[in-house]
C-alpha cells in the first residue's frame, strides 16, 4: 500500500476555501488493487478540494491512457480516458451512517482523506463494458481474426456432422 500513500490529502491544517492537489497514476497504482480490471496506465489526476465548515467538496479531473485487452482479438490497446467527477464528504459524529452514494460521511476527528479508492472507482467505471480496438481507433489483429474465423468454421462443420446422426434422420421421416 506504499504506492497509495501519496493519495492521502491532509485537510485538517488547510484554511477554508479551495485547494488543488495533483497526482500521477501509473502501473503501481493499479497493482495495489487486487483483481483490477486495469493493469497498466499512465494518468494524471487533479483534485480540487473545497473545504467548508461541515463538509469537503472534491472535484476530480482524471485524464490519460489506460491499457485494455480487446475482447475480440485479445491484443492490448491504449484507451484514452478523460473524466470529471464530484464527491461530497460530510463531517459527522458517526462515520459511514449515510445511505446516499454521492455523500461520504467521515468522523470529525479525521485529519486526512484517502482519495485513491475514489480515483480507482472513477477509472474502473470509465472502462467500457465491451472492449474493442475500434474504440481507440485501432484495427484488430488480422491474424487472430483469421484464426478465430477458421475455428468458427470448423466448429460449424463439426456441429453439422453431429446433427446428421442417422437415428435422428429416421425420426424426422415420421412427420
């Protein structure tokens, strides 16, 4: 978790008002999260923190490139990312008793907030449900597509041979 230490923002010593924090996100960031959808990437994040008496308003701008695997040809491709998100952090006596997903509740005794999980969630949600090279303006690997087409043709022929079982043919004549 050493890679995530830099994503802690100590807000207790800050004056009321707006403050800006910049973060670099690389492969070690994604390695810190087990079972991450994204394994590699080079991104930058700017977090604008608006400190108020009873809450913090965090505005995130995350941009850069993440590496994804194409679901069609299995080759890696670079997907550009450009996100703008907002998160409200409310101070309360009891931590985490809020049901609203847009508002995080933390104790008044807290002195810092870790934004690594928020940044990770924003990036992960930005990953398309189906990853294709075409999304990044690239072409799929033609050799892999040819191999897949050949395997699909072989499978169709095999299925057709299995369907031509003479026992079933005799039953079809009963109609």
